C-alpha cells in the first residue's frame, strides 16, 4: 500500500531501497525519479534512438522492480541499475537496428551562425555514429566512463568484469573512435 507522506530531502537512498524492497512503490518511484535521467542517458548512448531509450529505460525500471528483493547494497544502487539498463540496451540492440532521426540532433546555440550550426550538428552526428559502430562491450564501457563519469572501479562493478578488462575495452573504444573520427579531429 502506498503511503501519503512526502519524502524528506535527508532521506537516504538506502532507506528508500529498504522501503521499496518491502513493497513500497512510492519509495521505488523516488528511486526512479533520482536515477531516471542517468538511465535514459546510458541507454540512449548505447542505442542512439531517443524513443528506444525511453522504452528501454522503462523496461530497465520494470526489471529493477522485479529484481529489487535480490539487491544487496554491496555496491551503489546506481551501478546495479546501470547494469540492468545496459543489459536492456543490449537486448534492444539485438532486436532493432539503431537509427538516428534528424529531429534527435541537438540544437545548437542561436548565437552561432548557420554554417557553424551545420558543422557542429555534422560533428555530433559523426560522433554518435562512431560510438554506435563500436562493439557493444566497448560501447558500454565508453558510455559509462565518458558520458556518465563512472570510475574504472564503478564500471567494473556495474558490468561485473575485471578493472583490466574495463581499461582495455576503453582503450580499444578510444582508439576506434580516433581512427573513425580522424578526418573530423584534423578539421578542428
């Protein structure tokens, strides 16, 4: 049963997790609110499609709710949630081919001229395509490190792989990006 109290700002994540594990949907809703943006960003960076990212993020939260009783706070909740989200993203990628619509391109500042906006959008599109072209394991590590700012240790815990594997995948991903974006890097 959902209680009607509001969440005080000092309420810790651990308390919310404990309450959610006891079936408190409102506590789980607060956990979703706190982590939604990060989960959507991770999934979007993995699949490159905003609509797929929203659907996959929703699926990740459904899976998290189902598996929440098994969660043990040995590592941060965010890492556990990102592991679920990256697994959902990989499932989505197996089912669908990633596409990027023109309406998904980020809008440039209006202070820039049309030429600069077009060039910036083109560079952004090339980076997105290069990231999407990476092997899923390398892409996952790159997204968690460069876009979400996780440490090597956090990535290793999230993906349940050794830190050395994180480092080699990240190195490989960066090398592939440098090679595929060499033309654009020279033009900057």
